[in-house]
C-alpha cells in the first residue's frame, strides 16, 4: 500500500532520464560524468520538497516519489526539473548541454505497487523521448491533456491578475417578509480575453494551488469595501457586504489585520462586512478555527457559515462555533419542497438557528414554491435567481426600494 494517512492526496512517481549524458562519458570520461550526475542530483533536490523521495536508479536515470494534492500537479514539477537540468554548464572547460525526458505514473491508476509504478513511468518516459525529448508524458494519456490544460490555465490566471481581468458582481439578499435589502454578496468573475467567462469552479481551485489566492483576496477586499462605501449614498446604513473566503484565506494569520486595515481605509464599520466560510474550512483545524473566529468576533466582523447542507454537516458546529449567519446551500434548497427528508432537515435547522440567535439565508432560491415553503417555515432571507442574478455594481440601485414579491405572482 502506497497511500499514506491523508485520503485527499495522490502518490505520483516521476522517472527521469538524462538526454546527452552519454556524450559526456564518451568525450570527458567517467570522473566528469560523476561530477555531472552529482550536479544533476543537486538540481533535482532543489526542485523538490524535503519530504519528497529522490533516488538514482543507476546510470543516468533518477526517480522521485511525490505526495500531491492533485496528480496533474506533477506536470508543473516535471517542467521545473527539465528546466533546471537543461542549464548549460562547463565541465573541464567544455560547455555541456543536457536535457531530460520524464515519465509520470500515478497510484493506483497506473500501478498497484511500486514495481507497477516503475514500469508505467518507464514506459511514459520513453514516450517523452519519442516525442522529441526535453518533455514529460503521463502514462495516462487523458491526464496528459488535463495537465497541459491546467498549466495553460494557471498561467492565464497569473496574467489575469496582472492585467486586472477579474471583476466583482453582486447578488442581493432580501427579506422574505417585506423584500427589504439586507446586503449583497460579492462574487468573483473572470472574463478571459479569448474564451470569455471562465467558471469560478474552474479557476478558484487553480488560485489555491498556485498560491495566488492571497494576492487576489487582497484585491477583492479592497474593491468590495470601496463599493460598500459608495453605496452609502443609496442604501441604509446597515447594508452588509458579504465576501466568501477560501480555506486558505480563512487560515491566513494576517486575515484580521488585513480586514481591519481595509475597513479603516474605507471608513466602514466592522458590522458592514460579513465573511463567508464553508464548514470544511472551519473544521480543518478546530483549534486554529476557534482562534480565528475569536479574532474576527473581537474585530466586529460578521461570520457566516456558507453552503450548509452541501457536505457532511454537523449541528454541533452551530452550537460550538461563534457564528452570526447560516447560509443554506443551493443544492439543499433545490430539493425543496418535494423532498420530505430535506424539508424536515431545513425546518429543524431554521428553528435551531433561531434558538442560537443566528440569521438564516437560503441560497439558490429559483422558484415560487421554494420561496413560499421558506416563508411558511420561518426563513428570514433569500438569495437567488428568483430575486436577481449577480449584477454589476451600477445595476444594484433598483434594490433601494423593497423587492416586490407580489409582482412574481402576477
């Protein structure tokens, strides 16, 4: 068994063969060849993490065993290895140019044990050589395409941040009782110059993997707070701006400091801002979560539990965590009112939140049947296409007047 204790990781084996090494041995001798191999091993170690396993298989072949979150991430590491090894260097006064071909195999898809992975990665390495060397290949051909697409998209994300191709749109949260606006959730959108709108589900994980989410997060806070300040001329003083935080963002030690600086810069009260965090992010490290929630509570920023009901939800979290708002997940709402079991769950969650003095917002409300059921069962606020799709800031003005629920039934 190769997999470790983590269940959300993937074991990946890289098989690397040097291109051009035979010329070094033949022209300069084995001592020079040994120096080259030592230099290559140093380059490889510099590209890997301390807990990755690097081994020389003999001759000019090396393997690296990696524990990755996504198998496709191996493509990025392979490109970095090829780049490092391809640096021209001098040996005994001669310029030596090497290259590398890399085969990649993933456990358990390409092999059930180490021997199976070695065979698969060796086959993939020869595929890379046949393709023209200085390349990598996955044993799984479908993964080749996915990995290349992922690398191209990641580079596009970096460019989009630099070119400011991202934008914020805003979706209103309105009261079921009278249609009054409670606030807006800021949602990130990416308009790619050649392919158009890129779905958030595609680029947000890339931002996390490439460690770009913090850079973009700072931009989101500043842009959203600036818009909330601009709304003061239109909306009531208690209007709330909601911003979703990824698990990485929520865990950042400087989160509260950054939010405080944003609020001060734009002259906003902490209660004007609500951060939305998923249950998965809140339960990843319970001790750090409680500490972060206490800091947010001390600052005065509201905290919402986002997408409740989308995964393994626990009512104990409502009891134990200091939260202000609960947002019912759109997939849960989509099963109302037809599913009696989901209806019973939502009804009890709404009642429990009332006992804990937590506000409840139903997300993804699209039908009058859902709205009427939520109204009959005590839900306070809704957000979804039934009220409005996410919109540009300049289109939010008509929510100054209460939303007219009766107009939907005419």
